[in-house]
């Protein structure tokens, strides 16, 4: 929030910050409505019995709103530095924009998820769903992308509201009308929910049963059960690395999956920070990405410490091949941190910013994965030298490039 120091930059700063918070809350509510509607505990209880779908949807909406009422309150708390800096109107407007994202995510989520059931069975959309479903069953593709559609609706509404906040702070009171866009979009989006619930709420149970059955069949397929994240990279490596690289991929995916998926979580955090035409966002994104790389590359030490010690002592192995494969696996996992902000920088600031960001982060990732792999045979003793070298790398690069 360095823009608080410049009075003329406050309107744009509030617009950018409130837009990001509104998007975050809209995304959280789109996932929350999915959990309540599609996989909620009521479904197993109500399936054998007649129920009133419209009444159920209204109940789920109220319950979800109550359970997640802390989100807009937390956003307002996060914005308190704006108030403490002497900008009470800016704080109120930014809090309203963030709350608008929460509201539109809540209201649009139920309609979108119910519409996803229709989309899952639509013959007209079958070709598109087959293109985007990846390894998921076709029926699940529409449900998977439902939260993204709700987020898109919420983002459009929040963008209009954030522009309204900016106009008000620039002395244009009519901009306050734009603050009502999330309310209007939310109410309009919720109107079809009752009718969709009568047609598709209980139909969702059958869709879920077919999806679960498809996964049950795959789980019984030994070949499918052995597949892991990034396995396709194996064929791109030299033959002598195939076995060790695949072992590292399987070890990481089955035992340390939270670390691997966490890389994409950090990548999304960097994406949000990079979503700006302000050159300062490049440095902030770089600092976030480098810190995330240091944290995720620790997985190499975790791979070693979770291996039984007697395996290293009794089974023959080529240490150089194994450590090379481990370093390559870590490097592949780290791409989840780098790719999202790089793509956004390319869109918002051009190829030069994206190329420099990717070059610095890729070099840092290479250094960290080598350090993590080399220190991993030390097991518990390897944490100290790795963290020291990682922090020195982070401090040096942030001090040299991000400041």
C-alpha cells in the first residue's frame, strides 16, 4: 500500500486493491457454494425423500452466507491501513467493493453450479467438455469449471464497482452508482436458481454417482493407479534417468502432494500481485515468487527424510543419477510458482517484463533444486545449509532486482 503516501495515487490504489480483494472473495464464495450445493451433507439425507428444491436453495444460500460472513469482515480488517492513513471514505468504498465480490460470488454460484448439471448432459457442449476435461470424466468437466465461470461473473461485477470507487474518490459522485453493480448482478444471477433447482438439484445426485463410478473403475486399473503428476516428462529425459525420475515423481505425488499443489497456490498469489500495469508490481511479484521457490524446493529434503534409512544403506544405487533425477523433479514442480505470474506479466506489461521475470525465477529455481537435491542426503542436517543458502539467494535477488 505504498500509494497511501501519495494523495493523488489513492483513487487508483483503492481501485486496484479492492478489485483484487473482491476477486478473491468471489472465488472463495464460488467454491463455497459448490461445496454447499454439489457435495453438501444434505444431499445424502434428502435423496431418498421428497423435498422442496426452491426452499432448499434459499436455505443453502442463507447458511453459506452465515458460515462465510467472516470473509468481508476480514477484508475490511485487511484494509484498515487505509483508514489509519486518514482516508475513511477510501476505506469504506474499498470494503464495499470487496463485500460486493463476496455477494455476487454467493448469489451467482448457485445458479452456475445448477447450470453446470445441464451443461454436463448437453449434447451440444459435449465436444467442448471433451476438449477441456483432461483426464477427468466428461460429466465432471462442467462441474469442475463451474467455480471458474462464477468467478468470471464476479470479476466483471467487481471491476465495475472498483471503477465506481475510483470515480468517487476523484470527485465524481455519480460513480457511486457503479458500486451497486455486484448487488444487481447477484440478484439477477440468483433469479433462475429456483427453477434450475427444481429441474437439476436431484439430477445432480445421478451425475455424481456416475462420476464416482468412473473413478472407481479407474482405481481398479493398475496402470491408472500408477499415473502421477508430470509423468509425461519421463519420455523427454535420457533413458538412464527414466526410472529414478519416475520414482521421485511418484514419491512426491503420493506422499507430499500438498507441497506440489502448493506451488500452484503460490503461483496464483503471484498472479494476483502481477495483475497490474504499474511497474512496481513486477518487483512485488518477483519477491513473492522467489520466497515461494525457496519454500517449495524444500520438498527435496522432505523426499529424503521420508525415505526409510535402511533403503539407502542396503540397496545399490547410483547417487549421481538419483540426485540428478531429484533435482529435475523439483525443477518441474517449481514451474507452478513461475508460470502464472509470467503469463500475467506478459499480458499486462509486455514481453520484456515477462522475459526478465521468467529468466530470474528460472535461474533461481535451478539453483534451489540443485541445492535441495545435494543437501537431501544429509536428511535432517540438510535443512540448515539449504535454508541459509535459500535465504541468501532470496535476499540477494530481491535486493538486486525487486527494489
